[in-house]
């Protein structure tokens, strides 16, 4: 089953942790894992998983990569400017696509 989650990331840095945390929670729940089960797979504490999901943890790229392996999602970075002609970004949103 190929589910895609599309999330528009607004340019507010304080929201990024919450957006990423909500995605992680969605992926974890879709795999049927509890926070304890995911924490055991990753060899970290359940409270760390809770903090990640609630946006209270400054997640590192290392944790994000490990989560992507255990929860089967892809990390994609795209430029904010969706135009291919190289013009400056005129209010375009950065888009994050994660697939399961």
C-alpha cells in the first residue's frame, strides 16, 4: 500500500518541530507501534519518542534517519522555489513529501 502524506511547511521555525513530530506520530500509528515499541526498536527512551512527537525535542538528522528506517518513510528536501527558471522565490511554500 502506497500512502503519501503531503505537508506544507510554513516558514515559521518554531512550528517545524511540531510538524515533524506530528508526522512521526502518524507514521508510528500507521505501523501499529506504541511509543514503547518504537523506543525499544531504536534503543532510546519512550520519553524521547514522546518529546519528538510533541515537538519538544530538537530532533537530529541521525534520529530522523533512524526513524525513517523503522517507520518506512522517505526524507525529501526540496527547494522553496518550485520554478525551474531560477527566479527568486515569490512566496512559494517548501513542500515535504513523505511516503510510507
